[in-house]
C-alpha cells in the first residue's frame, strides 16, 4: 500500500474514532485519545530535528556539522529522508503517551491530595513524573534503539517488524533481551542527567524572572515563560550533549564502544556534535508538547 494511502486511511480512522470519543462519556477514553494525539503530533513535528541531531552525533568522529547533515540527507533522499523511521516513532509515541500520562495523572492526583498545603507538592509531582518516565523507558527502549539505528542510516531496517526480526536472536531469549536493550544504561544516565539539569535550571531561571517582576514563580507566563524555556533548553543541551553522543554510539555499536576509550580520546569532539539541533529540540519541544496537550485536552474535554 502506498504511503499516501496509508496516511489517508489512518487520518480517516482517527477522525471516526475522535468523533466517537468526543461524544462518549468515558473519561479514560477521552484522556487516552488526547494524550496519545498530543504526544504523537509533537514527536512527528520534531522528528526531522531528531534525525539531524542523531545522524550528526552518529558521524561525530568525522566532525560532521549539523548543516552538512541537513544538506546530505536532502541531496540523497529529499524531504522524505527527514521522516525516515517516523513509523517506529509513531508506534512508540502511542505506547509512551498512553502509559505515561495515564499513570502520571493518577499519581499526581494522589500526590496533590496527600501533600495538600505543601509548597513543594509541584516539585514532588515532577520528581515522580521523572521516575515514571524512566520506568516506562524500559517498555519503549527497544523502539528508541531501533529508531536511533534507522536515523543513523547505518542499518537497512525497513520498519519496526523488520528491525525486531534482525535484532532478536531466535536461539536464545537471554541474547534477544540483551540485543533489544543494547545501550540502555548510558541512555538511562542521559535521561536522568537531562531531567535534573532541565528541572534545576528551569526553576532557577523562573525564580529569577519572577523576582524581577515581583510575582510568584507560578505566575510567570507569556514571553517570560518562553525565555525561561529557551534558557533551560540551552543549558540542558550544552551540559548533556556529550552523554547523548555516547548513548547514540552505544545504541548503534553496542560493546564496540567502550566508556574509557570514548571519554579519553573523543570526549572533546562530542561536546559540540549536533549541538545546534539538540538545543533547538530542548528549547522548543517541551513548549510544543505542553501546548498540544492543552489543545487536545480542551478538544476532548479533559484536563491533562
């Protein structure tokens, strides 16, 4: 089936399902549909940026610049090349969006009730959200690894099933699991460090903006909130860029990349590899995702 026909069929199915969901009195269905739609749309919107970032980092030893990656992908594959692997991303986003926001909403409601009146309840909720996100990573990690390999253009996986069939070892369950979770430790470290850096820098800069205006931190909005997100994205992008290069190398090459060799001889090169694409992503992805959650939450009549 041609790609445009698949897209048309999927759009039609989504339209029918959305119409049914809006008129339904089942809150869980509305919540699931809105959260999955927001997550998938955000990930698809930023997929070209992720592809350029991942591919540049995969080729960092050749000192490839971000704009060179953009030029190479466009010249070789056209605009379609920037959406290579997007089918795997959509599948993973559906699982992540449904599981993360459903679990987080329930946990957040209980936290707010339990810590009612506590000024730190939002911090506690964010900490729990981070833990939940990392637990869900265990489920979605194989999709993330397959996507990274597809974006590196170093493998010929046609789709998710093809990637899984080539990774899974049919003679050993242990080897299959090990193959599916290649590079998960550095990826976990990357996610954890990025979450901490993002949260700390966000709170610090938001407090700074609030004091400058003489308002509460929670009241920071508009351009001040936008500047806060931009600053946070720059800081987290800069400080965790090398970790992302290492995580991508491990996902693609596995045991062929050693920690001691990478951080001794190649660390300096990795500090700036794909940095512009990563900072763009960290600056704007959160803003777009939150806005999409608000839009689709309103559309389906639920509060996300």
